């Protein structure tokens, strides 16, 4: 069992699992390997976020705000690596599975369940209807896309033009500042504009 683990791009999924002492740990599938980590899935997510300067509470609150959802939101675990995970049910349920949508190849309906084909050639059957599960994938991709757009273009682009000639406001002997330079330069601009 590993003491800790930070979520990386090759992580396919993660779920809660009890060790032989009855303690909840995280079962991680990364590539073709699977291992147990001595942290709960939520602790492992928080550890990963804290490691890069964020926290789980903030990631969950931000996802809810961005998507307008209340529950079971995907979260961005590492914005620098573009890692977003989504839960297949409430993250507080012991049997919740966190999926990395980048590693989902295909989904198929199996009555009221969904078979999820993974990038490592394996598949897993989850207790979710196909439409619900596919909606979770869509929400995770949407969160990542919106966040990337906002990160690359955080708001309106403003340009600040430097004036060609600087005018200095000076303090007169009376103690008042002379704003006549500003008024004179405005009059010059207006007269030039009327000539055009």
C-alpha cells in the first residue's frame, strides 16, 4: 500500500476500498496497474490540490458556480496538466468512483447500468443509467473547456494608449494645482478634430 499519491494524467479512475483493518483507502487505477493508497479518495484529491496550491473545497465550489450544478460536480484536480475528474455518484458515498474522462473510450447501456470501456483495454460496469453517466462525462468536459477559456482570456481585453506628449500639472505659488495645461491640451485636440 502506498502512503500517498498525487493524481496524474495516466490515472484512469479511483474508488474507495476498505483495507483488511476496515479502514477506507483509495483504489487507484493508472495505466494497466492498480494500487491501494492509504488515504480516502477525497483526502487524495485534496492532497493533490493542496500540493499545487489549491484545495478541494474551493475546487468543488468553483465547479458548482461555473456549471450551475448543486451536486455531483466534476472538479479540476490539476489545471496545469488539464486533469478533470467526475464522480459517478455522491463523492461522500463509500462506493463512489472518480473517473478521468480522457480515459473513457466508449460507454454502453446494460439495462439500468453502464459499461465503461477504458483506455487500458479494461471495462467496468457502474450502477448508473447510460444517459446519466454520459451527462457526467459531458459536464466534466464542459467544466474543463470553460475553465481553460477563462484562464486564457480572463476578461475583456483593454488597451491603454500612452499619450504622445506628456503634460505636467504644476503647483502654483498659491498652493493650488494648475489644471489649465490639461484644459489647453483638450482645446488643441478639439480644434484638430474639427479641421479633419
